[in-house]
C-alpha cells in the first residue's frame, strides 16, 4: 500500500517486510477522505511545480539540477491533513479527542505521512490555527513606527477573524485549557511576533521617532495593550478600521492636557 506521499507501508501480503529499492516516488494519489464535513479555508499553499515524468534510462543526467535530498513532500498531502483537522473540529470533535490515527484516516494518508511533518498533535494543531488566521504581513525590517503600525493592524485583523469565526474562537478557548498546546502556540507564534514588535520599537527609538529614556518593553506594552484588550478581554468593543491610527496618534501626542 502507498499513502498520499507515495510511501510504502513496509509490509507485503504474506506479512514479510518489503523494503523498496531506491527509485523515484510515484505521484501522489488523490486523498481518500472519510465522509466528514469539509470546507475550503483560504488559498492552498503553493510549493512549486511538480515533476511527475521519470527520466528515461537512456537520457543523460542533467548537471544543472540540484540532487534530490530525501523524499519530496507532497503539498496535496499537507493540505489534506490540515483540512481534515478543520473538518473534524467543525463536526464537533474536541481537540483533546482527536488522534493522529483519526486525522490520517480522514485525510486519506498514513500516520507516517503526518509524523514526517509534525512531531505530534501540538505542532499540527498550531499549524492548523495559523492556517485559519490571517497571514502575518511582511515588514520592511528597517522602519520603526511604520513596521509597528503594520503589526498592530495585523493584531486588529486577527481579532476580527476570531470574532467572525466561531470555530477559531472555540479552538483558542480549548487551547488555553491545554497547557502543552498553548505553550507550543505561545513559543512558536506569539513569541516571534512579540520579538518583531520589540525590534520595531528599538528601530523607532534609534531613528528618533520615540523617546530613548523609556524602557523598550514598556513602550511596546503601551502600543500593544489597547488593541489586545479589545481583541481578547473586551470582545464586545469595536475594532474600527482607524483604531490603530487613532491609538498611535494619542500615544505619540501624550495624554496630558495641552498647556497654552
């Protein structure tokens, strides 16, 4: 048998192991889905063109191509696995009740296909959440306040996404009750975002856009805090399009009354 990555399962009909000789992996078959509810969630990842034609034996090797390093991953298999988790969650399955075996069966792949991409359920679930959230926008990496504004706006749009998606809101609620899963999300998603914010604040200070006599982390909290409060602690609070611009204007001008 072959799973969606074209991997043999290592056994023959007589029960003996059948280790294949080195050869080109066959093209991935179509995913075999369980009759679970399913919907498309955003554009599929594009991992580049696939090369399904195997070279003929009498063809001369091409030296302008890089040698293969291991077995190529299947974009279709990865997409099927992410969609399978989403379909199971939409059907009412709790995160704690999902098993790798159930996910693999729903996606139409072997368990080994999942474990080649993720070491366990925590890593897989974090990628599912990232797949459902709006994509983090690109930053200049050289600007201060401009990059800071981009990240604050991204935080606002993620808040809107959680409000508009009952499933995403439910997933976050479940994640917080599973410390290991929340730690994985915090370490791989939240921590890098915070580091990028702090870096932007430091660039703004170095450029003279922000005061240099204040603690950088305090400045970061002053910018992030109001948006975070509205997206997490006050779900009924409005998140208008001009929220970030108004916030930055108030913070840069200061809260003390102007003296004539």
